[in-house]
């Protein structure tokens, strides 16, 4: 693999990672804005985190 291709691939991955982090921030902000800090919000976060942990292993 040439250096130019390597740098281009690294740049694409970096940009995708930054976009993912920004979108995740907006997701969490909107979730907190709509539902607030309630037991229902905590239950939702736990329910979505369990499959995420299982699939990331």
C-alpha cells in the first residue's frame, strides 16, 4: 500500500469517527432534552446498552 493511500484511508476513518462522535453527542443531548433525568430514561439507556455491549464483544 502506498503512503498516499494509507494517509487517505486514515483520513477517511478519522473523519468518520469525528462525525460519529458529534452525532452521538446530539443524540444524547436530544434524549436528555426530551426525557430529562428520569427513571424511564435510565431504563431506556440500560436497555439499549446491553445489546450494544453484547454485539461489541
